[in-house]
């Protein structure tokens, strides 16, 4: 198991290094004038030249990337004009020339909102998805399974923003069970924080649960068809014990791996949900950065999302190996 963890960690670090190269080439080497993108349309030629000097874009491409990588690993210093020096602590994602803030600080300020959304949705999609998939597998061939199959197919085919709009109209406008959500930080008012995130949680949770219902159903049916399950039944082991102790454990292993990846993708990937419900998270920050062409912010969010996906995938593989020791032997 230790060897598997070290191997998976090394692979994740290699992927992160490749990601940094790809992001730098895409956003800083490919554009004709990245300094103009970073500074914004309001900058004059003198300011653009200053930004180009601060970003080190006058150096050769390999030197530029090494400075970029140094900022991510050990921090970096930028010229602030008039002889001043601005220090950017690691991981340094640069400065936003639109807001005059460190990009890392901006992302850390918005990360709690995204984590709140992702964690709540994770609980819902696991509870609904795994429960529905398990029930569908145990009621195979009956009307319950057919009804659940129709619901999961409908959930898979419904875009998340349509589901969110329907919930807003039904719950807030027609039934008036809840006011239209306005994000409140957990530290300011935990109760209002939960109530205002309830609809976003349900929207993302129901949207993702359809996928997990289908995965759990197929994995459970596959596990129930294995020889050792038939042996347990032949020896008179109660059906509840067969399902909960043996079949469900085998079916849950792939769900764990997929949940970790989806959770990582949700860190910055829930753009539509955050925009629809006005949640000031990483996804909304990315959209705002694209709209005003704030290049350092866009690069920072893309790197953050990519890192979250890679790290979550590695953690998911390790949890998968704990649930199914055969994975560590591959």
C-alpha cells in the first residue's frame, strides 16, 4: 500500500508540473501581447511596458516559465514602481491589475463559498445517488426499478441551470417556502448560511446524483453476480448481511473514486450554479475575470481548478485502494 501511495503521489506531482507548463504556454506564450491582456484595455503603452517588465516577458520563454514556476513554489518579487518591491508569497499567482490585489489572496477569499457549495452537494448526491442505485439494484425487474431508471435518466439529461431555475421558480416564486437566496458567510450567520445554500445544494446534488445512481446500480448488480456472493447465500447468510457487508462494500469502491474527482472538479467548476444563485466562489470569479480580460485571475483560477482535480483524483485512488486492496496491486 505504501508503494502505491508513493507511486500515485509522484504521478500527481508530474501531472501538476505538466499542467503548469500547459497553462503558461496557453495564456502567456500563445497570445500576441499577454502584457496588454494582463493590464487591461485602460492601460496606456507606458503601463503595458511596465507590466511586461514586471511579468518578465522580456526574457526568453524558458526563463519566463522558470520565474513563473519559482513563484508557485517559493514566491516571487515584483517591481511596484518608484523603486518599491512587491513580495508575493508562494503559491504566487501574480497580481490582478484590475483590482490591485494578489490573485492568491482573492482566491483564498472566495474558496470558502465554493467549498460550502461543494461539500453540501457531495452529501446530497451520495445519499440520494447511492441510495437510489442500491434500491434499484435490489428491486431489479420491478416497477420500482423502472420508475427510478426513468428518474435517473431525466436527471442526467436535465442541464443544471434548468434544474436550478425550476427550483427557484417553484420554491421561491410560486410556493414561497424560501426567499430568493443571498449568500451569507458561515461566520456571519450559520443559520442563514445553510438556508441560503439549500437550493444550490439541492440543484447540484440532484444533478450529480443521477450519475451515481446508475453507477451504484451497475456496480451492485455486478457484485451480486459474483461467486462469493452466491456462496454466502448457499450457506444461509441473511440477505441483509450479504447486501450490507459484502455487496455494498464492493459497489461503493468505484463511487468513492468518482466522488473524489467530481468534488475536485466542483472547486471552480460549478460556474453555472454559482452565477445563477449569486455565490461569490471560484467559478464566478473565473467568469468575472474572463469578462474583463483579467489574465492573472483567469490563470490563477485555472491552475487552482486543475490542482484540485489532480489532488482529488489522487486522494480518490488511495481511498479506492483502501476499499478494494486489489487496486493497489495493479
